[in-house]
C-alpha cells in the first residue's frame, strides 16, 4: 500500500511555540491512529516562521522561491493537512493567512483539513469557526468537524470542568477524524499534468497584478 502523506503547518512565531506543540500533538495522534489501522504515513511539518521572507517576496513578485515552492507542493500534494495558528486580534495570524494566499485557490480542493489554534484565553476559540473554517471552505478543502483550541490554561491540565472535553480528548477526536479521511484519500497518488499553468498565472504579473 502506498504511504499516505500528512502535512502539519504551524504558524507559531516563537521558539519554543505552543502552536508548534499543538501541531506536533495532533500529528503524533493522527500518525498513531493511521498506523493502528495498518496505514503507512509520511509526516512533514512546515514552520511558517522560517518562510516569512519568502512568503512576503512571493506576495510582491508573484514568484515562489525554491524553499517556499517545496512547502506549497507538500501541502497541495498531501492526503491530509493539520493547520495550526496563533490567534491575534480575534483571527488567524497574518503569516498564516499570507501562506495560504500564495497557494492557488483550487489546489486544496477535497483536501481533509484539521484546524487548530492557540491563544491566551478560551474566548479566542470562536476564531476557529468564524475565521479558519470559512478560509478553508473557500479554498474548497474538506474541513473536519472537530476543531482544537488550546488556551494557556489547557497545557499541563488533564481535567476539564463544566462538561468540556480536555485538550487531549479534543486532540484524540480530531486526529481520529483526520485519520479516517486520510486513509480514504487518493490525493497524493493522483497524476498531475506537469505542464499545466497555475490558475492564478497572469501575463501581467502575479495574482492578476493586484
């Protein structure tokens, strides 16, 4: 059986980063679930902070560097995506949005996506449904039902009050949904036309010279 390709994208800005930690926890749980089903999986993690300059240059020029193109190809050719961002001003970070802005808006069609975010307070969790979910729906990806938010108080806590699931519970549920979708995916084995132009290509400049 051909190994499935799983990509985790972290938009954390610091090192160490709780955003990267959440991405790693989700990836580990998804890989474990897939392997328990007998499905081999290749995992790649992309740190957007390392691509910040390349992303900005791509927005300005319309051309991706070799390093950025490799990251874009990994995401668009994946069988499943874990997308994690810190929440700033009630929405995803600018770096997170900019990365997905430079990807062709049809390239994620049908891609199973587990969305997740980190923030200082649970009130920011609303951004998952009013910002991240609409973004990936616009990109025609398949956004999985369980979104995972980790507030500062969630880390190191194995209990939850008021009937809410713990962070490990939410990670496990999201990973299970993603593993099911990835196991059924054939995206990474689909044959693509190497001579096809990106639909965002414009003879007058990147992104239609906006």
